[in-house]
C-alpha cells in the first residue's frame, strides 16, 4: 500500500491517493480545491481510481469532486448523514466569502458503519465518527486510518460549524479510533501524519488537559 498526501487549496486540506501497489487500484480521498493538482498527481502515479471516498462534506474536502469524478468516472462515496451538508456547499462557500462552486454530482454510494471496502488486495473498514459533522467517517485499513477532520496531530476537529458537537466528537474518537493499535498511522484532513499512540499520550483533548483547563 502507498498513501500519497496532496495538500491543496486555501484551507491546506489533505487529499490522499490510497494505492494498492499490486493492482494499481486507487481511492481518491477528499478531493479538495485543486482538482487539477490532484488529477496530475494521480496521472504521475499511474493508478486506476475506483472510488472517491469522502470522509465528510465540508467545503474544503469536496470542492474538487465534480471535476475529479467527471474525469475519472469513479463513484462518489459519502455517509448519508452528511448529504444535507453536501447539498449546502454553495451556502458553505458563502460563509467563507467564496464564490459558489458549480453543482456537485450526487453521491453514487452510501457509507455505512462497519462496512468493508475492497481496494485491490486491501481492505478498509468504515467507522462512523460524528461530532465534527453528522456523517464524518474514519477509514481504517492495514496499519493506517484516514481520520478526515475527526483527529489531528495534537488536536481534534472543530465543532463550531453546523452539525458539530464537542462531546459527540470526543466520544467518537474514544470509541472508533483509540481502540486501534498505538502504531496505527493517522492520516488527517489537515496537517502532518501522527499515530494513535502519540495522540493517546499527548493530545490535550484526549488526555483531559484541555477539558480541565
């Protein structure tokens, strides 16, 4: 397995290419603002996209879906609880003073908690982890987890946007992420990679430091 991180756009969002090196099948995770960069990187790696996996439907994680889906033909996956957010992307753009994007394609397939996704010889488990958004999911694969905006290196996702809730987010992390092994690499929606063990030991939102301060 190879995971290619593609920081992009004004929000410095991380899109990922998850590539099964045996079959060259690839999932495009959260194609953000710079669709051209994402497609160029995909071409450089020579991978065949078989799915567009959206960890959630905030603006910065979906702005490239229209072009990437059109040019690759890969089906778009989203948890149904985030469908209202997805359909409200023009409103989200207005919140940040951005021009409204073009119409996004309807998701082709729904994520469901506990679902297993095949990518060549790899398998990923869908873990529904609301709190940052109602339909946020984390995608746990062999030794890795794509956490979207649920967990970051040293922080957690913001909960001040519509559908966010801090207590729900922390409960999701404790239930869906902390049971993973300490050496599991966490690929977040923003910032550098980390590990479950590092966050368990040092993340102030998980150690109780933040909540006690």
